[in-house]
C-alpha cells in the first residue's frame, strides 16, 4: 500500500512538473520521478526492483503499437502479390467450401482477386466499385449488397485504411508490428445484419481474415506467399486501367 501511495504521489508530481515546466522534456520528468521513487523505496532494499518495474511500464507505454502505426505499415508497399485460400464453413455442411486463387494489391489502383478453383473468375475491386471479367471485358457489379460490402472490407483491410474501417466498425488492436491482431465489431446496421465480428491477424502484411457471421457461418481467408518485391506486370497495369 505504501508503494502504491508513493507511485500515485510521484505520478501527480510528474504531471505537475510537466504542466509547470514546459521547458522540461517528458523524458527528463520521468527521470526525476524514478530518482524520487528510488530515494523513497531504497531503505527497504527493493529500490532497484521498483525502478526496473516502473521503467518497464514507461517503456511499454512509449512503444505501444497503435492503429496509426498499423495503417502506415500496411500502406507502405506499392504492390503486393500473393495467393489465398478461402474456407467457407457452413452450418449445414460437415466440410468447408474451399476456393483458391491469387491476388494483386496495388496502391492507388485497387485489388485484383483472381479465383482459380473450384471455378475460374476474375474480380477487380477499387474506389469505383467492383467489376467482374467476362468474355467482353470488365463489367461493373451492383454496389448495394452484402457481398459488395465484404469485398470493400477486404480492400480496406489490405490497404491499411483504418479511418475507413472506423466508420463502420469498433476497432481493437493488440500485439506488435510483427505479430498483431485486429478485431472489428460492426457499427452500421447493414454490417450488423451480416457479421458478428471480424478477426484479422498479421505481421508486416495481413496473414488472415476471419469473418464470423450472424447466422453461425464462418469464412476464413488465409493470405499466403505475399511479397512486395514484384512490380505490376503489363497485363496487370492493363487490368487496372481498363
């Protein structure tokens, strides 16, 4: 209890010092508090331990991984190529429906979603909407549907658009830059009708997206072999420009 009182008193002193002495940096103020803690706790022989714990607490607060850092990290690559496996777990079926394909994410262009199995179909997702390729070229699809919302969600997640996600979801981030988890809880009525929660895991890039639907179904999307080392090919540039 005495230690708690000491910590509280020192924290109040830190806040007061920071407010009254703008010329003193926050780091210098922290040092002053730590020295004060050491003087007050040293007689018990545990001063060094307390110093370490408090310093560790300050360090953790300073190095916390936040949504802005995650957005900046995911938005860095100009182009990302990779493959995906999507599993649709339906309550009525004992085994998931699995589809596989490749994707191309290009900054300022959008997302090419190229389904290979069980059927072959190409999609393009951008700020203009969602298009599907047929024999005559790219055809725009209706935007007012749950599927369209889901595809726009994928694009926002992969691009690191946290401001866009925050319009429709409550966001909760845990972990660090190399191993993080982002939980999305729907705000909008349309999304609440479709999703209970969305879980996204990643590191330097997004690794997986899990969608928990209101009807009890679940979709797991795993991004594999993602790389930012390859530029857009001529064919990919044409697909985005068309």
